């Protein structure tokens, strides 16, 4: 199968739904087959999958209290610099 940018653009749009488990079984198998055959799309899929995994993990874990306090201090310092500038 040759690399076709327009076809890949369509698949990449569907990959987002694939990642969110919003495709029906028939569409899933079509997208999976395309990923198996198309290196560039597979690379983009892996990147998107990695990003979604990190975001999901970040949203479910709480930062340690010490980190939260440091971040709040930094935010306040930036706000002061902006208001004084």
C-alpha cells in the first residue's frame, strides 16, 4: 500500500476516535490494518497514544503537596512581575 497523504489524513482523524474507543468494530479493524501497513501513520498513532496516556495519568494522580506549594509560589511570583511590569 503506497503512502497517500490525503488517505492518511482521513485515517489520522479516525485514529483519534480509535484512541478514544469510539469506533465500531468494523472501523477499528480498518484503522488497525492501515496502521499495520503505513509506517508514518503508525508513528503518529504511537505519539498520540503516548500523549493521551501521559495526560490520563497526570489527570488521575495528585501532585505531592511540596510540589503544589512550589508551583503556587512560582505562579505568584510571575503574577507579581506581570503586575509590576
